[in-house]
């Protein structure tokens, strides 16, 4: 048996479920109230309660916490789930911006490692959001993109 402490998951280093829930709720509070995210808000259902819960569950599993979200949503792929939603460069940027703010406000800020983890999370999520923008080949806009 190794005599070192097991490595913390990002979920644990963040502060676990309470911190993830604060991030998800702050994210949707910003999307709901800040006019700079109006286009992103308009894409969503009127009641954001279910998606607040879903995002917290997904982030929990993604960061290495309990996998309940994946058990409840067996076979669901976050990338495929967004394919038909009409994500654009503008709305992907709004998503990433609101998420970076939510993480900066609610994630760990008291240590360098905590701040670095928050920045890394925001960066990875931004990469995912950008990858959700359909390629011109998928939308049939190839000629327009050339
Ligand atoms: C890393 C990037 C993203 C993550 C982790 C994420 C996460 C989620 C989650 C967990 C759901 C709920 C799925 C469900 O419960 O079935 C969802 C739905 C949705 N997402 Fe995302 N999302 C991301 C990026 C985006 C972007 C870039 C946009 C728009 C530009 C977007 C727009 C939507 C919309 C419109 C819904 C459906 C909401 C509704 O029905 O009210 N998402 N997303």
C-alpha cells in the first residue's frame, strides 16, 4: 500500500458539493440578470430551476465527485446534447464569460492552488463551450465561411 495521501480530486479541492452548487446557481443568476447574457438567456426555458440542478450535478461528476448525474442521465453526452441547440460564437462566449465569473466569485480564492484550479476549470469549460459551436460543414454554411 502506498504510504502517501491519496490525491485530492478537483471536486474535493474545490470544496465539494456546496461550492459546486454555489457556482451553478451564481452562473444562472448572472445569465438571468445581466443583460450582456441576453442572447444566452433567451435560448433557455423560462424556469431555470431544473437546469440549475442539472448543471450542479454534471459539474460534480465532471470534477471527480459522485457520479449520480451520469447514472440518472445514462448515455447522455453533454456535447451531443448541445448539438441541436444552435450554439453560436456569441452565445458560447457569453456562457464561458458567465461561468468564469461564477467560478471566480464562488470557487476557492484563499490559496494559490485554489485560484489556479478555478482558472483551469474555467479554461477547460471554455474549450468545451467553443467545441459546441457547430462547424460550418455541419450547418451547411461552408460556402459562407469561405
Ligand atoms: C462546457 C459547456 C457547457 C456545459 C457544461 C453545459 C451544461 C448544460 C447542462 C448540464 C444542461 C442541462 C442538460 C439536461 O439536464 O438535460 C444544459 C442545457 C442547455 N445548455 Fe448547456 N452547457 C454548456 C454550454 C452551453 C452553451 C455554450 C450554450 C449556449 C450557447 C448552452 C445552452 C444550453 C441550453 C439552451 C440548454 C437547454 C436548457 C433548457 O432547456 O432550458 N450550453 N447545458
